């Protein structure tokens, strides 16, 4: 069953919604990769000082996408409120993104380290709030499949996103303890050896699911608009 959008005001906002969903779909992996590259790797060294602009550009794509989505159903307060929450964390990520590269250059600087931790937290909260946006959006789409699948995957994503900072925080607190049981020390050593890759996996999973839901919702809306355009053309002829 294809959803139907017949209200003229809704149709006016669909173009911005589709552009926004596209920007979110491409901006999320671009931002994630640029943060990791700027903070840990040297692939951006060839850009020189302009390497600061790469993560900012990636985050700017997300900010653009959220602003475009705000044109759709602006009278729906739960929908616009979820977009406002996502916009707040997107702007925080935009402001903190240059510090990933600066921290790579000066890791001993406490100010840069704090900004990178803030960027990490804001990025997780951004993906969390974007999942809320997708759940709100799916409730406005008269498609039973989207309405059933989106809340299921968004709840799973939010559970994973909540678990990541809890695991990282617990690990940091345990490392502050001077005397630990031998078994626990062995577990911590093994976790340190694979900790980064495990963390990346638990971050990539909700990121991939968010991208998949974004693309599916966009495809359903686009197909509906295209079908509506064909129907109107046939009626005109």
C-alpha cells in the first residue's frame, strides 16, 4: 500500500523533507568517518590547516538536512519538537568538530580533550534524537509497513546508543580503581586490546540501521509523490 499525500500544504513541504532525508543519509557516515579520521588518523594531513573544515562540512550537511525537514508539517508540535532537539545536538557537533583535529595535534591539551569528549557525547545524542525524528515521521506516513518497522528499529537503536556511554563510563571508573582482582584486570586488558573495535561496532550498528530507515522512508515518500504526479497527469490528459 502506497501512502497518499493530497494536502497542498503537505505537498509543499515534501521537497524539503526528501532533501533533508537525503542529507541525513549521506551526512551521517561522512560525519562519523571525518571525526575518526581527524582524531585518530593522519589521512587529513594533506589538507593542512583546512583539515579543520572537513568535519565541519560533514556536520554542516546534517544541519542542512534537519533544517530542510522542518518545512514538512510545521504545525505538528511533536514532530517539530523532535527536530529542534536534533538541531541542538547538530549545532553542538558543528562547534566541537574542529577540536577532533586539534586534539590529534595536541592530545595533552585538557581543553581539546574535553571538547572531543563533548563531541562524542553530542554525536551519540544526535543519532538518538534523529531516531526520534524518524519515529515521529513514520507516524505521519499512512504506510503500515513503515509504521510497524520504524518504532521497532528506533527503539533498538536507542537501546544500543544508551549502552555505549554506559560501557565506556563503567570502563573509565574501573580504570580509576588502583587495586583490582586478577580476573578483572585480565578482562580489562583484553577489552583494551579490542575495545576500540568493539566500540566502533556498537556505534556502526545503530548508525547503519538509522541510514537504512532513512533511505526506506525516503523511498516510500518519493514513490508516493511520483505515483501522485502520474495520477494528476492522467487526470489532466
